C-alpha cells in the first residue's frame, strides 16, 4: 500500500471509529434517560462514554462507561453473523480470552460485551470512571509477558566421585550413595 493510500486508510479508520463512538454514546445515553429512568442502580454522578475504541481481531473494541455498568464492548466488522441476544462465547483479546454476552440495539446492530463493573456505585466521579476505563483498555489490549524459561537443573553441591557418577557407588561413604 502506498503512503497516500495508507494515510487515507488511517483517516478512514479514525473517522469510522469516531462515528461509532458517537453512535454508541448516543444510543446508551438514550437508554439511560428512557429505559433506565428511575432505576435505583443508576449512579447519578456518571454519564455515558466509550473509551479507547480500536480495531482488533475483526472487532472494534472499547470500554463503555454508563451510570449502571462498565463493559468491554466489541462490535463486529463487516457483515455480522446472526447471534441470539444472551448467547455467550469467548472474546479473544491480546490479554486473553473473556466470556462475552451477545447484545443488540437497532442503531448499533449486534455486539459482544464483557462486564467489568456493575453496579457503578464504587465511582464517585465521571473522571474516576473514565480513568478506570482507560486503564482497563490498556490492560486488555496488552499481551502478557512470556513466562521465563525454567532455570537449569542445579548441580550437586558435593563433588561426585567417578564411581558415583557412573552409578557404581557401594554405599561405603562414596558420596552417600547406596549401591544399585
């Protein structure tokens, strides 16, 4: 891909992600004010915001903050497969696999969600909720460090005689080994 094409593609992706962010925030703000109105689980200090939306593994992935939950949200790219709301499956992200539940809204289509917090009463301010969402996004999109290889087997601390080395020890005090 040429540099101008790559720049154009990046701008197109940025515009698509920005448009999706605005749409998700609009839909969930409407849900908060209409469907969730008067529900005591709502935290009145919080609003709706989609944080860190980026593309990974065939999905646009971000963390959605609402007055009643904070979820990882994954919106399929391309033509989504038909999935029944409530269906569960693993959502594979760089940090690992998470059990996700299918959701659907007319203006968004199908999506997958993974609960991080619900209810949201632990958050006193929107700023605290957004900081947590941004930190969560960094964590879920970071692959774990590979495990260090096991250390080599330790060498004997006492010298081994030639007889002990070849398994010929007789149990006569030759490195404390018994005859085989």
